[in-house]
């Protein structure tokens, strides 16, 4: 309700999702993400913030569902190195090392470059 009356721009939405995710208030984070989706405000950074929050709560399957959504034809948000790294980290936190390795392979096949965060999450898995 409050968001409906506020002027929400992408940087504010990024800050809000990031803060809620870091504070581990997943219900509020989910609500804000759903609202922003309904308003067609989401970008790749917002997906990454929410995927990271899901990973902190060991909800790796939901995180991978968002990755799948981003990969759908017609999606306006393409997954990046940060997206894949957050998903690999979500799998790592949930003990899903085999899925983390599969994600890394999918990432490579898609031509998305890995970075030190990606490798670190993969090694930890």
C-alpha cells in the first residue's frame, strides 16, 4: 500500500530489496518484488537482489525459478555473471553442489563469463 503511493525509481527499489534481503525479512522482500513485477519496474539488479535473499534463506529452487524466468524468450532481464553467481551461491548454501556445478556449466554454455565470486561459490559448494 505504501509503495503504491510512493514514487519508486530503480535505485530506490534496488536499495529496498537489498536492505530487506540483508535484514532477512524475506516476506517483505517477496512482497516488494511481486509489487515491482506487477508495476513492470524490475530490472536485472532487482532480480539479483531477490535471488541473493532467497539464497540466504536456502530457497535455492525459488532462486533457480527466477533464473529460468530471466532466460525465457521475451524477458527484458537477461541473467548476468552476478545472477549466475547468486544462484550458484544459493545452491552452495543449501548443500546442492551438483546443481551448482550444472549451473556453472549452463553459464559457460550461455557465454556468460565467470568471475572470482562465481569460482568462490562453486568451490565452496
